[in-house]
């Protein structure tokens, strides 16, 4: 470990470069002044200034880290500019790199991006963006196959080779992420040549969109305008989109574009957009270009900076942070060393952390922790709420429900976390007044509720957890009806063994059961069991002319083969059923009683 002496010796040169105008505000070129300090050692730095209640831990030993990404299994992969891809597992840096690529790491070049295939659990594919050295220096996206914590030897498959680079070593972009559409998005810098950004004749200064195998989707916005490999262009007019992020819940894309002299930008990633560089920088009213949703200038240091170099949405499966952070966008600045929080609902930003040494990337873990990558500290830092302040987590998800109109229904959720927990049920994402307990009930369901989706938002002082949505299916309340002969109340009924019609004996020698009781087969419409229900959901009774009721046992309920809309019901006569008289059979299901259908016993 080394102290601040090395960092201090280079900080003057770093500061002087911040306002160099020709190709200033460049990301990794500025990092080169630190390489001699951080090549072999982790750096101890003072803790960042965080909001009350937050803590951070440091994992060091990362030489010139440039980007990071969580694998679906929770491991954190960190790109080192020199070509190593390191693995942090259970918050410990593994000694063996996942892979090492041969790369040109001059200026801002090197290993710059990492992404995991949406089907990583099955195919084990990992993708990296790096600067290759042969046959000419250019940036490439390659796919590798994982085998545990290392890549399979010789598994590299190049899927995207970009244009050869000029002698300028800056503005390479490098971030790669999969969108919710399963496509791989690639951020490419303009190689310090602004004219590249405004042409469809090359892919520099663009956002690209490709299939996982490197082929080009035919629905790309310039597929029919550009030609050849340039059909991969998804958006243009960017300078150095070093980082970008997708919101997990909505798929919304924010692109962080490093500015030159005046503004750093957060752009709304929309297909076919032109963000204006080099014609415009920062907010614009020019209708030809999409203005950033948020931009900040060079000063003051508390809110200004020189290089936006990290961004991530806070929408983890478990929200560890207080609820006011959920859905917000965290972003960092390399030079000012802060992390701020953008509210996408009104595009305003507030402070979160300060005193960070050159942050370059941000990520949110599945447990709700925020990670920031510091090239200045050669480390990754994990920001948490203390363990004794547990945010909510959903332990039992509400289940889908299917009922008939007029029937009651109840949705239930289970949650854990530091008390007190607050519950808010929502219908189609809208709060339900009074829906503030672990269950939500509707006394009488209407057909208008069919297809409605219900979820519960559970919160406490330390975070928010959203349950899965449960769908309510409501069937029309058509009457449960026992089939009768045309123009009569006489049931269409048979002895289930002999298929003889009434009058029915109570005892049938042809029935092979031990009691030899007659089983009566009748047929009903609008009798449908709900998922998980069985024969016990249906009850039956017989009633004589004097109004005396005789419970009957329902032994079978099932669809009638070849006859749509009717259900077969098999009923066993009980010992006390009277003989030589008419009886009226009825069925009950979900609180609904059928018509009374006549049979005769003997």
C-alpha cells in the first residue's frame, strides 16, 4: 500500500490538464499520469463523504480499472486498462484473472467494457470491448466462454471490429450492455475527430446495436439508410460516450457523453437520435438534435466537473437504500470526485457522495448495494446501508387468482425487514386507498376487474420492495345448471356403471365398489374448477317433496369428452336416500347453487 505522496505528486499535473482546451476533458489520457503510482499497488484513500447512515468498504489491488459489471450469479468483473479482466467473488478479489487480452493501452485505449449474455446461465458467454493491436490498431468486441472463474482457453470469438484508429489515443467510448430486447448496445467514441459523429459512413461517435452474434438487426433505425457494417448505427452525434445504463424496470437508456469545453451530458437514449456533437454541446434548441435531459458545466466543484464517467439506475431486486433513491439515476464525475443523483421524473439532481478519487464507473448489486470504481484509488468501493437497518424483502409473492364475478378474492404478500413495515397495494400500478395491510380483499369481484394486476409495495425507513404482479381473472357469473330433458325438469342422468336411466336403485350389483351403492352420472354447464381445486370443491344434495335434504357424495368432476361446455359429475347415493319417490338434485360450487333437477329412485 502507498499513501498520498504518490497521488499528491501527480495531482498538480492532473489539475493543470483539466482546462486544456484542444482535446481536454478526455478520460483515460488523464489517467496516464497515475499509471506509475497504481501499476502494482492498491492505494489507501480517505473514505468518501456519504449521507448519514451509509457506509463503504474498499476492495483494492486493481491497476488502472476502467469498467465493471455484475455477472448474473453476483460476481463482479472489473476491466483493467492493461488487458486483464479481474473477478471479485464474495467481496474478495480472486488472484487469477478471468482473462487477459493483448491490448494497446495508450491514452484512453485498452480493455474498456464488459457485458454478460442474457442467457449467461446456459451459454456462459461474456463480451469485452478492447483495443486490439493487429493488423492495425482498432477497437473490437469479442465473446468469450466462461468456465467457472476463468475463460475457456482459445474461446475468443470476435463479433465486432470497428474502424482503424488514428494516432489520437482518446475518445474510444467502450461501454457495452445488453438491452431488454436482447440486443448488444455498444458505445463508440469519435476518435478525437468530431466530423465522425455526424456521418453514417463510419461507426465512430455513435451508439451501435447488434445481435449477440455480431449480426445487425434489420429494425435498426438506419438499416435502410446506411450501408454494410454501418447499419449497426443506432444513434449518432456523440463525442465520447464512455458509460451508459439501462433502467431494469423500464428498459430506458441514459447515455453519458463526455463534453469538451462547456458541458457534460446525460442523454435520453432513443433510436435514431442525433445528439449534436460537434455542432452543439450541452442543451440545445436546434430541432435537428436531441438535447440532453441533464447537463452540467465546469463549476462550482460541488456540482460541476469535467468528465461524466459513470451512471446507474437504482432499481435492484432488493432496495437496500431509503425509498427516495428508488428509480433514481446515480452518476459520477471523474475530476470533481462526486456522485450525484438524478430524478428522471423532473431531471433535477442532488448530491450524494464527495471526496472520491477519480470515479470511472457505477453499478448497483442485486442486494441493493452501490458500487463505484475508482481509478485514482485502484479500487472498487461498496456503499451500503448498515446491516441492522434492513430494507424490506418479499418473502411470499401474491398469487394469480381466478374467480367468478360476484365472488370474493384475496391477495396476500409476505415480507421481511426492519419494523415497522408499511404496505401499499396497487391495482395496475395505482395505489389502492385503504390497501395497507399484508392482504387485500375484494368482497365482490366485477367483470371490470378481469385482467387487473395487483402488487404490494412494502417499505420502511431503509428501502422499498415491490412484489410481483398477480393477475386477477374474472369469469362471467353464468348460472350453474344441471342438464335436463327438453321442456322438463327431469335430469339427464345415468347409472354410471350400467348407463341405465331412472328410476335408480340405491344398491346396484353391477357396481364393483365394496358398498355397491349406485353412482349417479349427471351433467352440468358453467361448472369449472379453479386452478388447484379438486372434486371436494363441489357439493351435492337431494331434496324430496317434503323439503327434506339428503347430502350426497361427489366422487368425480371432469370434462365431458367430445361435448364442449359440459362437465360430468358422478354422485354416490347415501344410506338415507328414500326410495320409490322423486328427488331433486342440486349442485353447489363457490357459493353458487344450481337448478334442481328431478330423478326417481326405486
